[in-house]
C-alpha cells in the first residue's frame, strides 16, 4: 500500500532533506510524518493529505515510536485528535516513554491521566517518571492506583 504518492519539496527541505516520493512502508511513512510535524506548527488532515499520508492510528503510533524528541512525540499524540484519529493507550504509552527518555518526566506524569485508560505499561512508565523526578510519594500513589484499577 502506497502511503505517500508525491514529493513536496518545501516540506522535504524544511525537514532535513527527507524525500517523500514513493514511500511504501509504515516506517517510512512514520518518518515522513515526524518530518512534517517538525516542519509544521500543527498537524491537520489537509496537511497530511497534501503529503499523501493517510492519518491512521498505526501510522501515528509508528511515528511516535521513531520521533527524535519528546516534544515531537507529544506533538504527534496531540495531532492524532486534530486529524480525527482517537489516540490509543499504546500511543499515550509511547509518548510518555519518549518524555521520560527525553528528561521531561513532568510531562509524562501529566499525560498518564489524559485520554485512554491507563494500563500496566502506562503505570510503569509513570512510576519510572516519578523515579527520574525523585518523587517517591507519587510513585507510591501510582502503585496504589494501579492496584485499585486491577492492573497490579
């Protein structure tokens, strides 16, 4: 399935020279989506359509996975809704993990209560964020929530 069908030279030049011609894999589409996110202020269905990207949950999840910075991952997560794609628990978990890796543990903690119902991975990532921020009381509170929700 071809996800990108033509080249947009201006986006390619702003995104570090990424060529978007004849992209046929989800991974390549994800990289293109990350490049568009870095080049644009806000993702929208018309912008993705113009680049030949079909906004699906799988493409967004793949893009969040390869996002080079936590801010890019969060922009992709936020862009899902503006493109009519409901963010999954997996999308939230991946964005939270990117925040923790990037040193923004506060953003990861704020994200755990947004959107999709947290699962074991969500709680684990949030507890890891607490560890990074040396917030042991927060970690204990998350463990209690995890038990109450049946995820322990």
